[in-house]
DNA sequence: GTGAAAGCGCTAACAC
DNA sequence: GTGTTAGCGCTTTCAC
C-alpha cells in the first residue's frame, strides 16, 4: 500500500544525475541544459514527484503558510473574511492554518505564543484579547513575524497593517439614522469595552446622540460578556424595563438575533415599539420577520486586503510600509427600522 | 528586531550539555537525571524555546497537521462542521489547514494532489467531485495518507471512514411529512446527481412518494449546477409553471433561500401555496418569514467524529477499522410547512 | 553543465 | 546519565 516515496535522491539515481542537478533542473535554473531539464521534468511529472515542503522550510526558514486567528466563526463577518483570506492566500501560493479562539483570550495567547516556532511565515488576526494586553503579540513582532490585524485591531502596533471598516462613521450614521426614524431612547450593545471596534463604535454612537442633543445614558450601553445566557439576560432586562429603549443598535449580529428572540417572547413589536439596527453580514437579513436593517461590512474584501498586506510584508519587506486600510461599510435600510 | 533563534544547539551550549541530552530532557526521557531535566526545562522556558516543527516533521514524517477540504463555507452545515473539526483537532494537538474548493472539482483535485507531499498527516474531506471520479483520492490512499469523508462521501473507498447523517431516512421522513401536511405535488431540489448526499436524499424522496402512491415526476427533480443564476432560474421556472408544485424539498439551505426570494418576488404564499422544507443548519431558520422547517444535521458532531476517526487512523493504525458512522438529523417543524 | 558536500533543527541508535 | 553521530529531503555554495 505505502509506496516508496519519490524524492530528489530517487529521481537522481533513476536519471543517473546528482541530486543537486535534479534540484536545479526542477527549479528551472539557467545552469542546467535544456535537455537535462526536460528529462528531469518529464520523470518528475511521470512519478508525481512532490517536493517535501518541510525539507524546504527547514532550509529556507519559509513555510509558505500563514495563520488566521479569529474569535469565532458563527458571526458571518468572519466567515466571509476567512473566505477572502483563504482565496487570496491560495492564489498567492500560501497555505492557511485556521485557529478559532472562541472568544477566549487565554487560548488566543496560547495559540499566538506557539506561532513563534516557524510554523507560519505570518499571521492574520482579529483579536479577542483586550487592546491593552498585547504582550503575546509583541513576542511575534520580536521574532520578526509580520502580523496583520483586521476588524478587531490593536492600533498601538505601529509596524503592523490594520484593515478595518469605518467603524466610527458607520456607528455614527447608523445612530443618526435611528434618530431620524424617530427613536429618542436608543440603547447600544457593544461587543466589548476593551476591543477596538467596541470602542470606536461606541464613540460613534455617543457622538451621534450628542449631536442630536440626546443625553447618553450609561445604563443603556450594554457590554457583552460573549456569553449567550448573560447577554440574553442583559438585553432582556433592558428591553423590559419601564421607559424602555425605542431603538437598539447592536454591534454584532448575534445580539440582534437575541433581540429578535426576546421581542418575540415578550411580544415587543419591531419596528413599532423597538427599532433594531445591527452590524451584520447575515445572508438572511432580508428574509427575517421583520427584515433586519444592517450595517454590512465588506468582509470578503477585508480578508483579501489583509492577506495582500501580509504577503507584501513577507515578500517585499523593503518596500513594505504598514498601512491602515479602511473599507467602508454599507447601511442597508429594511423593515426593522421603518417609521 | 529579529532576535537570534533559540534552538537546541543554543540551549546546549548555554548549559554546557550536548544537543541530544537537551533534546531528551525536553521530552522528559527517563534516561536523563531529574536535576538536568530541571535545568534544561527552566532555561527553555526562560528563553521561550519553541521546537522547530519542520525539523521534527522532516525526521519523523509526521506533521501533526491535517487538511480539511470543503466545497464551500457559506452553507452553515460546513461552518459548524469546520468548527467541530478544528476544536477536536486542536484538542488533540493537531493543526488544521483549510481548503475551500468553491464547488470546483478541478480545484479539489489540484488541492488533493498536492497533499501527497507530506504536508499533512491526513485529510478530512467533503467532496465536490462526482462520486465516480476519485482518482485523485486514490493517489492519497496509495501514499498511505488516511482520508475521512464526511457529508459528501465516496462510499467506494472501502478503507476510509465515512461520517454522514441518515440522509436517506431523513429525506424519506421529510417527504412523508410534506405529504402529511397536504402536499400532493412535491418537487425536490438536489445538490447534484453525482454526489452521495444527492443520490441518497433523492432515493428517500422517491421512496416516500411511491409509498404514498404518488408518481415521481422527473421534471420536478431539479438538479443544481452550483451556480446561483442557473439555480434561481431553474427553481423559478418550476414554481411558476401552471400546475406548479405545492411542496418543495431542498437539499441545501442555499436553495431554500432562493425559493424564499422567488416566492416574495411572485407573491407565492408560503405555506399557503407552497410548503417548503430544507436540509439546513441556519441559525436564523426560526426567525425567517415564514420560519423555515428544517432537517438539521448534527454538523458539529459530524466534524468532531471525522477528526476522531482520522486521528485513530493516524495514531493507532493497527487498531483502526474504517467505520461508517451515522449521526441522525432532526426534523424541526415550523411555519413553512404548516397546514 | 554537472557534482560533491555542508547544513537547516531535530531525533534516535549507539557508544561510553 | 550523557555524548557522538548519522540522516530526514532539500538548497546552496563551491569545485571541477
């Protein structure tokens, strides 16, 4: 069953050539005669020769492999981002190792720490750990491993590229839109108060309220603990209090779905009693009852851009200048925010 | 920036020990004194020593890496399956390379062919290529690389484990359920007529019709070309013909969503004029308008089981017997099939 | 234009 | 209990 492996040695002996000649021929070196090249290539193809990637990696300290580290994979944003990442990576000849941290900062650290061993050439990451806790990332930098952040980023990392959407502006205009639709009491559900997007979006929300002369009510800024039970209880309690919000702006689609469930359970009418707007890449947003108004991120493009930056850092380090790339989101108005 | 790498040689010279002693100490060999072990371990920890995985892989012909190859990642089934795969793999100390073939058989072949080079120890795959076209998989087997199939499988591969749900029975009982709900003219939309799940589910559908004395109408067996435009046109045309179906049973959630869009566009009432049932793992099924009745696969568990089988094959080849594992789906009745 | 040899970091068989 | 050595498959000088 287990055939003898085809390696350079084998090819060389079959062709009565030296290993180094075969190696050069396969990489189309100009040192080698056209005739020899052809003989080598033909036999290699015939025997389905595949170079051992680890031998090459060991020699060259390059693995042609990148890691993508994401907090979760249920959120459609990450699904499309991963799709963009892997398409771009494969197109450029890179392999993609996937790590899902399940919103667990300790696990994220663990994963990142083990990245320093040369398994990957670089890392594309959307953070789950607080922005002020980036020691583990520092270690990567010190090892010379390029990192590209997307979505949930660490701004402090001066020499890493950062790909995001216009979080502040989107949250601002989303909130303004809710106000235009008649909302006076808008709650905001943020994914975390220690993560870039949480902070940026909250700022946009606050500024929009201020600009409209509406006071910010701290008790209506809900902070997720990334725990379904907790988040459900938090949102439920907020929506059921007297003088409840008439608008809810959620930062991730999971919370919008929780809100739907709560509203059904307690017969809160959307958009009559509560208008709902969420950052979301859900393909079913338009089919929900009521259809969900969304701020939709260009997730696929963000993933692609992240890999492009990473590969630039890997392959043209001299020409690489870390960039902050923004790709705008789109506000899609649907029934959940209708007047 | 780029610190000198820490390797065994470095540790050895720092400790005035030989490389092999250090190597053994780190792997807690009984040959080494407790004292030396402690010295070695302490320094390794202090310097954040991380063994070079490729050096080890080169020596041991084991990469502790598996590949997961899936046709797409939009379908929620695959998302949950990937989650199960990666969780189980990481728990067992394996890394996961991800390949999305975008339903392109040629690309799948390409990917699979390049798996023979030792980059991965084994492969978990859900096929996009026709069941009778498995030459590329044969090559893997011959190289001694274990393969585990899940969902879209190649039954012919006698010595590979296969993890599926009870496709035939689920399709049978789903179709029976539509009949019980009053449907007399049920169309079936299959993902492919050359893929295991397509065939199994179609059989279940046909048998259910036969058992109820309803004639199978070939023109109501719709076969996807995995092309959005084509599939939309096909379904639309079927739903708009006179004497149109009063029930539609789709094999993947994408087609159910297409059906929703078509019904909205042409004001076909679900479930009044058309009852809709689909295999699906959509988290929003219960929130759609109308809510979607689904046959939901235990995707996460299927992914986990696949990796468990693969690791068994890798680590206990002597004890490994390829298995056909079935994990039942659940029929969830919702509004889209109401009487 | 071709080949010999060193070495990437690690493990394991074999000294001592 | 510790050290020496060969070698995994490949690339890359450097000879010839």
